[in-house]
């Protein structure tokens, strides 16, 4: 069976997920899950302790960037005994493939998790094309002197 060369935005985004997610300017990365649900992608980004007002999401030239800030819980004069939780500005970039509706991306932040919904553009969604049929010209009965070919021999 021949393989198809048609564009698959899901496969493209999966490929880009593997190579395109990265932190910005060496800042800490934000763990992310990404899955396909029907005709949309859903991304879940862990952002615990991030102030929702600091979350900034933008899309520029097929690159989606998520930024947020988590402030240190103690003041500058604190003597840390253990400091494993990173603070500061966090960013994550996702290179988006063609065929996604970037103008309809939705975002929701609940319980420290940012949920992004990235729909596939209508024109990139698979669709069925119906096939009509009718008699071909060579199969049409021929009219001879007011009758059909079958009548001509009688």
C-alpha cells in the first residue's frame, strides 16, 4: 500500500514537541504533557506557586511562548536551610506546526496547572469527499430514427 504524503498537523506537532520545547534564556523549564483529543491538542503545564496575574502567553510566527513568575516565599535576609524550589521567571516555548488555529487558543490556570487548548484549523482537518456517479457517455443508449440501438435490428 502506498504511503500518503498529506500533511498531518498532529504528527507535525508531535515531532515539534520532541525537538521544539525548550526553556528561554536558560531559565528553568516547566514540565508539560501534551495529548491529542479529537481535533485539538491539549497541553498541561505545571506552574505551581506561579502568580496567575504574571502568566503571559503569546504566539508569534508559529511559536507559542508561556511565561510566568514564582516569587521566593522568604525575604532577601532569609537564611536558607534548603532551597530546592526554583523562583524567578519561567518560560516555555512550543513551535507550532502549520494547520493549527492559533487565533483560537484557549488557556485556563487551575490548581497550579496551565491548560492550553490548541485547535486544528478547519482547513487542516481531514474530511470525506463524496463521489457521485452516473452513466458514462459510452454507456448511454444511442437513439437511431426515434428508437434505441436495440430497436434498430427489428
